[in-house]
């Protein structure tokens, strides 16, 4: 499978699993979840490199851990554009960023 497809699947799986565990994460429909995955992919490819470049000094000071904050910001941006999904705030988006990274690495190791 391609890296792009694996990233898309990991986003969808992570958000769905978090919606089962955390009641403040709301998914209105399957189509909203699929659209959220696509919007988050686009935001990651367009805005994330710019945000990482702007926050490079802070990221260097935190030894790269600030990139999770940037990932949470991209999730919140994508959440703003997709109706039918509510991530429930920054902490849920930060948790989603952690879970997306974990699921993405699990799916990469399978191939």
C-alpha cells in the first residue's frame, strides 16, 4: 500500500477509535469521517510544513516533542472545516495526534 493510503487509513481508524472511547468526540456519519480524513491529509500536506518551519526553534528546544502540538493544531484546523465531526477541543486533538502516530507506525510495520 502507498504511504498516502496508509496515512489516510490511520487517520480514520484513530479518530473512530477515539470516538468510541471519548464521549466528547462526535462523529455524525461515516461520510463525515471519510471527509475528515481527506481534509486532514490536505492540511498536513499544505499547512503542516509551514507550521513546523515557524515553530522550529521551539521544536528544537523540546527535542521535537512540540511537533505533537503542531499535529493537534492541524487536527483542530481540519475539524473546523468538516461539519458532522467535533473533536471536542485541544486535548482531544492532542490525544488524536498521539493515536494517529501510533496507528500509522503499526500499519507501516505490517508492510
